[in-house]
C-alpha cells in the first residue's frame, strides 16, 4: 500500500531546482537594475549636456550688428547681446568644474562636471581663426562649441554652432 505524499528525496530535488532557478532570476534582476541605472545616469548627463550646448547656441545667435564679441578664447566667450547686456560663458579648464554663465554680472552654473569645452571661431569667409589661442574679436562670422561632461564613469559630448547675425563687429 502506498501512502499519499512525496519522499524526502523528491522534496530535496525540488528545493534544489527552485533554489537554482531563483538564483538565476535574482542575478538577471540585479543586472537589469544596473543596466537601468547606467542608462538613467547617461540620459541625465546627456540632458544636461544638450541643455548647456543649446543654451550657448541660442546665446551666440543673439550676437549681431551693433553688438559684438569682447573675448574669444577656446574656453571662454564674452559678448554683448541684442539687449546690450554683457554675457560671458566660461570654463576654468579644471576637469570636473562648472561651466559658468554670467549675464549682467550675475553668474550661475550652466553645466557641472565639465570635462572639456572648446569654442571654435570662423571668419565670415569660413576660415578658422587662430585655433587654440585667443581669436581676434572682429571679423568672426560663426562660432562653434564642443562640450563634454563626465561624471561617475559616464561621459557625454555635444556640439553646436551658430552663424552670427550680420557677423560680429
């Protein structure tokens, strides 16, 4: 006569199989969480980079006739905008420091954890003006910007540029 139920060996096998399956699923879950955190961190960094590059590009588009560039170096751009207000965008060159936006003497961080910033200046004829050093502040027809942010092992770069309205004077 057979008693209803499972033997000790059958129960042990089921417990081992369920334990192995749960370990596999736990490892997959942990990897999925890490992947989500990685993508989320990259996305946040990309958003900050795009915001800063877009803001710089919009500001550069405000340079026009009657106003002009006051400082043109690889890590700083200073100009008078269409409202006759002095604007300066600058990075001190130290990796991890902030990109500062100063308008009418009031400064704020435009982006943090800056790894690299490079403004490029081009004449009205399209020729690059003195790469790597301060450019002359007259005759600039186009300004480009390359911005790279790096934080917690993540790095994102973005570029932008603007033709100056009527050329800077």
